[in-house]
């Protein structure tokens, strides 16, 4: 074998890289375990401990040091279904955007077109903007659209008389800007939750933003903060010289009112008296042109406030610390900001603070102080101590460069804003005071004013990076954001259910590994041990790759790993079966191993590539946990090819060099299906009839009984509820039907005391008020069943009708697209359309029967058979594995018909020979996967029981179709045609019925 040394080196490098990636998870788990031991169940104490560790080095590798925050960012994160937390989909109200851009016109046709566009958007893949343009034209409106949108604010972009296409382009651009700006605002708000490993992403091609917050517990706070309108304000500021005496007074007051600080707090706090040099370095940033101030700063050891909030100071000419100019009054470590806030909220401190003084934090740390936040002194104006100007006057903001090629932000205001801005900047320029730019009570910038700005066109400069200017420009544009974001989909998973999912996932994974390993050794002898080494290495590499990709591990992701363990042996089975064939031809073990790997490689690649293509489609069309499954599936395919083809070959070569005896079977398994000679082609009409009957029964059930649709396909709200004791299902359903005045779906979800409840009550409403009303009615109905039997809501999910329509559309597209892609690949690979059609017949057959079984068995079996995103992932996986089996048969058929004397053989005999010669591989691989899926079905937990059941049944049906339908279909399609591919002989083919 060539390149053994390179493969060994690659295995070592990959293993070390995976070990490095996984080590962060081990480190963070140790820190969190220490926090749990310290807190002893007190969640506030535990959070405080972790906050204090955020900037502490917890992982020292010598060449690199990582704080807890950095290690946490590199760990293998757990999804909501494993950790608990909240997942929401925000939808930007583009109809509101369109109305506001047109200054809310009263035109009847304009508003009617917009209303109809919103209605149609719930069942259409088109954007609201495109639908609005279509509807406006279809209702016969004669007023040019440019008339509505050529307002003062839009004067530079739209003029009266502009074409509808230009208006549409303008609206789409504004819609895209609104989505991007909302994304920036939401991303900043998420940082306030203190959530580890949050995930936020724009759902491309839509006006939706997906947000995942693992571990968050205060759902109402999340809803309120995420759905609030972006509030951009411009504030006058106090100077540091004005505020320092106030802070000093607060510090003295706290020193006199607080008792001795706990030892842990004292140790965690910064010792400013001993680190004055570091303090100056952090705060002055090397500045030498600051104003002189004779006030010396007293940093004693007994200063409660100044121990956690270091004043803004610099080293004066007399080697004394003096106050820095500007509105930044202090800096605190990220871990200490909560303590500073707590001090400032104390009654004795509030009585010292002037009524118009607001102390607000910067939005993020500066690059030179990555673990510290600055605190700014904001001056309220007027009777309400509000801002001097609000962000709705900003018409545009752009990231630019000045004449020195330094990043700056250009800002434009409307005429009203320009008039106010002139007065504000003239006043601030007298003493070069700062104007703070505040969004959602967070300071994004506080630039000093150099002079009066008369025309509303401003340039904001500072120590900006290009990314900083882009962010600030987005913030300024968000201030005039003429739209809001609403939660249209929501899922909440409690930590109890998350822990149960972890236990189920780990159990199924461990048992799955054991089952696969036992089977491989029992069937393949010493070769099975080699395969097991590859399986274990494969699982280790999968976990390492997922960690290095910062992937989120979900329960379907664990299912993907368990499935990968079953399918990873597929390549080994193909190789081992081929080695057994070569040994049967009388070859030596060394030659049989070499030829086995050589001849099995095309089938391995073809079968795995088709599965990988399905994984790509799942990744592109899926969302949430399905992405985790798709990622694991694709990574698993790549790693299993590496371990099964290369690693096992190196092990075999080593064993041969050491004269170890290699066996690929036991006496009892040596001849299993070895001389199989079943007449599949001759009996094909019987099997066709059986399949047609099964398809007709399935279709009849699909069109008459239908399906139980999951909440993500029909919209509504679903809840997982656990009672203390088993409960009467019919009593729960009756009570909830009475409460909601609608039919409520109630199913047992796992144990007899656990239910899954779905209601379409207020399906069109996504507001907090509607959420609360549904929850109140739900609790009212659940409590009426038995007052002594207490209940707990473990998880909840909300899906708006537009989301449900979109999910169904994407699911249908992904299924159709999968069959087309697979058929196209087979056509390219095998050069004959009959192979593609044969594979398509088999996969369509499998999909219909699986759908039919879910329809027929729904309500009969004691677990949920909802058609949802998980089912779509399952049916696509079934298609992949069905094609996987089919391709192996096709590969052998192509091999046989490519032989020089193939034209002399009977086509039916060749097809039978191809099926029979791969039958042992097909059965063994399917059995291995069935074993693993049975483990997943039994031990994987209720959340994925329907998912694993679908794949389990699908693999069985797919195995049947690949043997009975696919290749025999090719036989019927190729009857009367030249048999041998690549053979130029023009001899007629003999065909027997």
C-alpha cells in the first residue's frame, strides 16, 4: 500500500486536532462543576461565580492562554433540546415599513394592496414587497407608486415620476436594510442576557431572523427586550470632572453603610492601590494631551465602588493621577458590571445622584481593554430628563474614510433634525463637550463636538476600526427604522426536559456502539475488531470536528452520530464481503485484502456520495435541530470514509507485516448467502403487485385519513406537560376544548403522566398578550382535571401560520429536489437513464409507503407520529439509504455488463447475479443499521421516537425496494437494448421472461 507513513501522520495530526478542540469543553465543564459545588444550588451564586471567572485564565497551554469566556466560545455547545433555553424567530414587519416609507397614506387602493400582500405572504414564497407591487397593479390603481414614496426623507432616492421598477428596487433595498439593521440591534440586545453560545442568523431570502438562547430562563424578559422598538437617542453629557466628586461621595457613603465585604468578593475585586500602573495604562491609552487637573484621585483599599469601578484617570506631570477629560467616568471588568449596577441601585446611592444624571455602559469593550467596559455620564434634558434629539431625524448613515484614510461615519439628518442639531452642536462646541449616541440605553459612541454643524451632515471620527464604523452606521440607521420585529415562532425547553434528553441521547449512543461492536466481532472475527477500532476513532473525530466548527449539538445531532456508527460499518462490510469473495477465488489473504479494497471502492464512494448529497439538501432547507442532524450526517460520512478506507487498510497492512492471522468470518458465518441464487427477475411481477397494493393502500390512507401535522407544519402552540401522577387523557382534552372553544390535540408523550398538547387558539396572534392568554387558559384547563394532581410545563413551541407555510414549502421542495439530485447523480455516474429511473421508482415507492404507514398507524401506536421537520429529515435520510443500497447493486450490475463476454449472457441472469452477489452486503448493512435504530427508538427518548421509527421502517422498506424494485426495473427498461456497456459488438441480446 502506498503512503502508509502519510496516513499514519494524518491520523496523528487529526487526532491531536480533535483532542485540542474537545479539550475546551472539558475545561469549561470543570469550571462549571466548581461553580455548582460553590453555589450549592443557588443559581444567583453560581452565575456570580462564573461571571467572576469570565476574564480569568482557565486553560494555559504555554503557547496560548484562554480565559473562561474564550474557552466557552470554543466548546462543543449544546442545543436547546439538550440544555434547555429559548429559540425564537423574529419577523420584520415589512408592511409597516412600506406604510411608514410612504408616510402612512390614506389611499384606499394602496392600503388594500398592502393588506392583500400580507395575507398572500402567509402562503407564498414571494416577498411582501413583490406581492405588494403585484397587488397594486392587479387592483387597477392609476396613481403612480412614486407619488407615495417621494417624501422629504426619501427625496434623494425616489422622485415623482420614477418607474414602478425603481420604486420596487428602492423598497426591496430598504427592506434588506431594515432586516440587516434589526439583526445588528437584536445581536446587541442578546448580549444583555449573559447567555453562553447564543446563536443569531438571518434566514436568507426571508424577512426573518432566527435566535437561539441556550440556558435562558426568563422568557418574558427575552420577549419584551427582543420585540421592543429600536430607540436611538442623542444625549448631552456630563464631564468626568463634574461626575468624579459624585462618585467619590458614593464611594464614601457605601464604605460607611456596607459591612465588611465577604472574603470571596475582596479577593475577586481589583486591588487598585497595588496596580496603579496597570490602571493608568488601561485608562489613558498612552494619551499625553489630556487636560490637567489638580484633583488627586484617592484610591484607598476600603473603597467599595472604586474597587470595582476604576475612575477615568491619567498620570499628570507631577506624577499624580488626575482626571481625564470627556464623558467617560470609569471602567470596570465585565465580571464586575453587575456589582456596579447593584451599587448604583441602592437607595442611599440614588439619593446622591442628580435626577438628570444617567450612568450608562458602552456597548462593548474596546480592543485595548477586551475584558472591560466603560461607563458614561449622560445628562438628561427637559422635564422628563430625556434626550435632546431622537434617532427618527436620521435619514442616512454610511461608513466612510476621511482625508487621512481613517474610518469615519457620515450621518445625514432631515430638515427638522438639522435645525435642532445646529443648536445642540453649537452649545456643545463651546467647551468641546461630547454628544452621546445611545441605542436601547447603551452608549455606542460619545464623540466630542469640534464646532457647530449647520446643515445636518456630520462626520463622526474616533479610534474606529472599519467594522466599528459599519456597526455605528447601522445603529444610526436603526434609529429611523420604520418597522418593528415580532416573534412569529418560539420554542422554550425547560432544563428538566433537556437533562432527560441528554440522558436518553448518551444512553442510546453508548448502547448503539456496544451493539455495533458486538455484531461486527461476532460476524467478521478479527476483521470485526479492526472495524470497531475504526468506528471508535470515527466517533471521536466526529465530536472533534463538530467542536472545531463551533457546531451546536442537538438531540437529532446525537441521533446522527448514532446512525453514523451504524452506517460507518457499511464501507467495512463492502470491503469485507469483497475480501471474502476474493478468498473464495483462491487468492492469498494479502492479495485478497488488496483486491477487496480496490474493487469495493467505487461502490463505497457512490453510496456515500448520494447520502452526502441528501445531507447537503437537509442543511440548505432545514432549520433548527435539523441543521444539527445534517451537519453530523455530512461530517460522519467524510470521517467514516477516512477511517473505513484508510485507517483500516493501514491496520491490515500492519497485521500482515507482523504475520497476524487475519480472519473475515467464523465457520458459521463464512458461507452466509455465499451461493445465493434467488430468481428475483423471474418473480418480479409478484413483487411489483405487492408493492402496487402497498402503495395504493398508503395513498388511500393519505388522501382519506390524512396526517397528524406537527405544530411547525400547521401553526399554533404546543406544550409538553408533566403531571405528578398519570392523568385521564380524555378528561384533559374535554376541559381544554371547553376552555379554548376549539378542538385541542392531546397525546401521551412518553410516560403516562406526560402529555403533548397542541392548540390553534389565537393562531394568528403572536403578541405577548395572546401568549399569556393562551398559557392562562391552558393552566386553567389542566388544573380542572384534578386539583390534587399538580402539573408542570416542560417546554413550549409557537409557530405562526406564515412560518408553517414556509416550512411546508421548504420540506416539499427538499424532498422533490433530493429525488432529482440523486437521479441526476446516478445518470452522470452510470451513463444510462434506466438506472436513474429505476432508482427514482424505488425511492418514490419508499417515500409513499413511509407516508402511508405514518397515516395508517397514527393514533394506533403509543407514540407520536406527527408530520413535522423531523419527519422530513427522516424521509430524506430514508431516500439516501435506499439509494445507497440501490447504487451498490447498480455498481455490481455495471461491473458485470462491462465484462468482454457480457453480450453472450442473459440479461435476467446478469441482474439476478448482481443482486445475489451483493445480497449479503445489503442484508448485513441493513441489519447493522436496524440494530442501531432499534436502540435509538427504545432508548433515544420521546422527542425523537417518531423520527427514529420513521428511519427504522424506511430502512427496512428501502432494503426491500433496492433488491426487489430497483434492479428489476432496470431489467424491464433495458429489455431489447444492447447489454454490454463499452462493448462495441452489435450482437442481439437474448432476453428471457
